[in-house]
C-alpha cells in the first residue's frame, strides 16, 4: 500500500497506537520496504536535541528532513580515497571535508589528520588534493555537490551546538577552537558566549606572539648574563684577582655563571 502520510512512530516501534484507525499518521509499511527500512523513515525525536542514547544503533532516522533530500549518491563515488574500500559496504560513515568533494571513510580521514604522512606540512588537508579543510563531518550520506554537503554540515553543527564543550571552562579563549568550535561555550551565567570568542586563527596568532615575546625576554636575559660575565672577566683581568689565578678556577666560575641562564 502506497502512502503519502508520515509513519506513526509509536505503531512501528510498539506495534500499537492508542489512536488506532483515527491516528493521523500511517500504520502501513510502504510498498517494497521491510519493517526495519520503514523505521528509518521516521525521524528520531531525541537525535535532533543531541541526546539519543542509542546512537548509531537507533532504529529511527538520524537525519533531518532537509538532510534526507541530499541523499543522492552516484554509482562508484562511494570508494574511500585512503583505504579504497566501498564506504557503505564496509559499514562506515563518510568523512566530509569543507574544501573538496573527495570521498573518504570518516575513520580513515581522522587517522590521516592525527598521523598524516611525513611529506604533509599540514594534516588539516585533503589527502588527495592537499587543500585545507576547516572541518570533517561524519555522515551516512555521500552528497553529490557542495550545496548538499552544506546541508549536512549545517545539520551536524546545529546538533552539536546544543551540547556543551568539554574543553571550554567558562572563560573566553579557553577552548583552542574558539568561535569555530562546533559545541556550545556556556559561561558562568549559563549563556552561550561562543560568538564573543576569538577565531581559531586569531587564538593561534595570539599564542604565537606570546611565545615570541617570551622567547625575546629570555634571549634578552641570556644576553645580559653573557655581558655581565664578560665584564666580570675584564674586571678580574684589570684588578689581577688572586682568587682566580688558574684556568680551573676560571672555568668553574664561568660554569656557575652560565648555569643561571637555564633557570
């Protein structure tokens, strides 16, 4: 029996519905589908809020309606560019990059970004075209174009945006991803302050500048030590210090002074 009505979640999960025949939702399995396949047409109410306890084992659909419309996949496009396995046949998820349309397993892509290869200067890139990618999104769908991919990415960001970031400690700049973090940055007042944070690039540049200033201060301190040591040697030479009358004593004094450069 063909139906245009959405399927009843309670009937398909519990095999009964208290509204019976008066239910506004369909109690019929669509033609050519099994009961399990029909369940995947019913959106999971908990997934959209980011707290489905069944995760990947949930019987219901973990995709928004707009995400489901991006489901077209060309034949032959589902082969991972790293392991060369068919992503769907291997039971894996796709890893979507922001920079290109190359196909990868999510697991393979995350391993690449962790371990990469020796010749890759930046592992936040596509393993094939080496373009930089701002994100990796896990997806059960291989989108056919950038528009479809953006639908999936937006859905993913929206869902994660409801979940508090485990790194963020309530103060701005505490999360290394800054305003680019997919998770919520909840401050002490319970508000999401992520939009007030610096971008990941700004945070990286700020920390690089802080390291540079720290190194310059350290280099200046070491130069002062060396200059003071040279001045002391000159004073000892001009005043003919008896306390430092051989090379061993001079070497011991030099060692003691230079050791302060490492504290």
